C-alpha cells in the first residue's frame, strides 16, 4: 500500500469522532482543490479549486484557494475547522492552503 494512503487512513480514523467541519485537501499535478464537509451529515458544504486561476505559481494559487474557502466559511459564520491533509506532507501547496485559511482568521 502506498505511504500516502497509509497516512491518509491513519488521520481519517482520528476524524471520525469529530463534530467540527473538516477541510479536506486534494492535489494533482496541475490543480489544487479543497472542500469543507460536515462529518455528522457527510455532506460537502463548500469547495474551491485552482482550476480557474491562471496567474502565479501553483503554491500561490493554492493560497488563493485557501482564501476563497475562508471567505465562504466566514459567510456561513464558521470560524473553526479541522484540517485534513489527506495523507499529503504538510509543505508546499498543502501548507499554502492552511496559510490562506489562517490569514482570514479561520482556526485550524
């Protein structure tokens, strides 16, 4: 089993008992996306992707994805979320999404 999947399963198991909304990060070679879902109902509340963004590096685009998601969370009056990096290491684009959320005063 790939190492990323092992890390993903380990962190996902800890999130099952959670009641806060969860920010789940996904990245491909070209795009970065994040979505917020409610663990109680299992439904996606918001999502944001770098697909429409054309300027800047992939890391800068990921930071914009985090900022867009934070604006949607603030509009819904959600100030605290759990960050699920989905097995990815916490650097580069994954850290940029978290940084974009924190700049908008969303507590992770």
